[in-house]
C-alpha cells in the first residue's frame, strides 16, 4: 500500500479533507492496471461467449428497486454504540468474537449473541443498541420541487440489464442463451467500511446475465474446463479438492453452466496474476442464499490482510427478476421459443473489479533482498515498456525519444524516463511492475541496436531497433 500510494496506483479519496472511508481513487498507474483487468474480463465474454455489452444509468427511479426487492430487503444488520454513537455491522462484531461466519444470522440471533458474548463497543466499551435492518442503498431524487421523483443509486448493475430484456431479445434476434455484459459503477452505503478497498461505497462491477431456457442449463464448452481441479467448500462446510467434472457428476455443483463459468473465472483470475493456490470455490449456505436462487457459488481469495475476499458470485437466479419486473411494470416478459412459451431463467456471473484489482496487487507483490516490486503479468502491467537514454547527451536522449515514439506509434503503452541514474530508473520501472526496460546507449548510435532488460530475471538482450516491437 505504501508503493501503491506513492506511485499513483491507488490512494484514499478526498485526502485534503481528511478522507471518507469506503472511497478510493485510481491513480495514473492504477487506472492502467484496472483497465487491463476489465479488458481481460470484457474480451473473454464479448469475444468468446458472444455477449452483448450495454451501459445503463447508475441513477434509477424507485420502481426498479421496489420490483427487485431491494427497497424492502437490501439491508445489513446495524447496531450503534449507545454511548459514542459509533455504527457497527452486528454480524461483523459477532464474527470477530466467535471467528465463525455470521452474515446469515437474523436480528434476534444477533441480539442474543451480543448479549450472551458480552460484546461491547470496540471503540469506547459502551453498551450496544438493538440490532435493526439498515438499507444500504443511497437514496436521492430526480427532478425539482413537488414533481421530484424518488430515486436510488444502483446497488448492482444486474437490474438495469433485466429491465431492457424485451429490447435485447429483439436485438439478439430471439436466440437463447442470450448473454448481456455490463461494466460500471454501483453504490452501497456500507455501515462502517474498514477494509481498505475491499469494501467500498462506490465500486466497479462487471456483471453478465445469461438468459437461458429453464430446461437447458448445460454448457457446450464444458470440456474446456472439465479437468480443472479446485478447492471447494460446500454449503454444509465440507471442504475438499475435486475436478469440475466430478463436482458436476456428484451433483456438488448442480448446474453445469455454473460449473463452467466457475472454471472460466478461475482461468481469468489466473491470467490476471492472482495466485491460484489462494483461490477456493464456496457454495452459499441455504440461509445465506437469496430465497429465489436455486444455487450460488463464490470464488474467494484468501488474503494475507483481509481474510476471505469474494471475487465473483455465480448464481442461478431462475425467473425471479424478470417475473418481478413483469408484475410491477405490466410488460410481458414471456417469450415464444422452440414451440414453448416461458420466462427465461438467468444465470448471473457477477465480478467485482476493485477486489480482483486488490488481489492482483497482493499476489504480484515481490520482495527480494535489494528490491520490492510487482510481478504483474504482461497483460496486466500498467505499461509494456520503459524507455531510457543511458545519458542525456551526445544525441542519446533524442534517439531514445525516437524509439519511444516508434513503439507508441505501434500501439504499445510505454513511459519515457530520463531523470536520475540508470539504476534508479530500472528500480522505478520495476517498482510499478513494468516488464521490460529499453535502454539507448553509445552502441545504439553506432549500429541501431538497443538493450531490452527483463524485470523478473534482470537479464539483458540486444535487439535491432526495428525489431523492438516483435521482441517485446
Ligand atoms: Zn462507543
């Protein structure tokens, strides 16, 4: 986090006003990494799964969130200190005390546990008030005065995809499965976010909704992921390693399509540079799963700093959402398909972006005797190369700029750095994980060759100037 702040990867927002927890800025280096992470997910779903991409408003009229059930149910269990007023998530206080998952417990159970375990305000030791449901949506209004309309900042992108279903069905020429991809910001007024960028109040999501025939939840490409072996925790807390093939055959994972996208997500996380040994698949417990969902799985990363971090949730949402919007809006969501009339079911793949971003940072951080740096894969690194003149005289700096212009003209993201010693410049490039450094020296002036140095091995090779792009 020290490097991240100092080098413009991420830093807390609103710093000069003391900051507000749950908000982070992506700096100039971090934004490149984030865009690369988004690109890995987007390219996969658009190019390989033939999804449509859409982009809907983040500010939504109330009806959407009434229909979805969020106005009524999208709440965390809040308790406040009766002495200092500090707000807490009741389940988190109980989890800290018992070291057991508590996010599925109800108000009565939490009140009882707080009483039984003698949990007090961690800040001042005061008595804690009654636990109650606190809605996590940001509420606001559209329009002025008496004509203003109640509205919310969306707490997820999914609903804004569902409400366009009829139109997307026409655009997609009435074929199932129909995949729709949306990436953008969502908002949750978290009670007391204390986990850096793991729990944000304003965050990015990439959510994919596959509209499917309720009787066809298989995947044609399951063979591609069949052999992947993963660590699984079932809803009954059984923990074991299993191949996705066996998980489906033994009905540990009930829907083949869910298993397929769990496997694909695992591969995408690995491509981003997230340590696969720290990933595990966790099935939602019966009382934790949304009531309409028939099966839900998360992929979690086990973090050194934050414990388990949910990176993606994959869920069979049945026809719940389309049916709810049909009832409230009066618009028919039934389709006629292959001689049947039905409301499609939805398989949802919901990625956070900020959390994988953090897990990439944690996984790629490397500390060696003489340097600390990020070992980002080339696909994720903020820049592909850094270009240096060995010295800033005898035309070397001019030549280096020429090289810089040549590679950037070829669409390669690079930085040009001519300040300080060459050793310092290598160190600066390593620190933010730039995979290759190109140096222009006196030999370049004689025979048009440059050195390319590899970040991880520090090995250097000499390459002809017109072959740099290929060499990179
Ligand atoms: Zn207190």
